[in-house]
C-alpha cells in the first residue's frame, strides 16, 4: 500500500537555514530516499515553494473565492511530501522515523493513499 508522508515544519526557520546546514539535511534525506528507491518503495517526492507562493480556492463560498497565500495561519507549514510503498502501518511508522532522523524538527503526517494516478 502506498502512504503519503507530509512534511511539516516552520518555513521561516527552514528557509533561514545556512547553505551548509541545508546541504547537510538534504544529503541525509537523499541517503534515506536512495535506500527506499533501492527497495523499490519510493514514489514521487516534492519540496514545495513557501506559503507566500500559495493560492487558495475557497470552494465553500458562492461564488468560489481565490485568495493569495495559504488557507490557515499555523506555526508549521506543509513543505513537501513523499509517496512511499509500505506493507502496513508498522512499516509506515518506521519509514517516518527514518525520515525524521534525517530531518529533525517539525512533523511527518502520514496516511494510506486511497487512489493514485501517475
């Protein structure tokens, strides 16, 4: 079953990292990703632009309204995601722990994917 792992962190903190610190974190994440890829488990991976680049469609209004920026003010923002094949929730938890060890701080929310169309 595929799981999506949503990476949340304080974007002001992350985008303020030095180039050296970011290279160190990305290097660790690439090593974890490479391991998942070698196991045939790694799907799409994306890092998102900051929330200042977001646009939101508020579909519960009539007519629907489009606004600049993210939908909600939060301390942590969605910064990216992974789609990774996991046998069960136990393996998904271990996968999240591996990602978390490579990229400390923030949180990983993960859920089984109901439908995926490449």
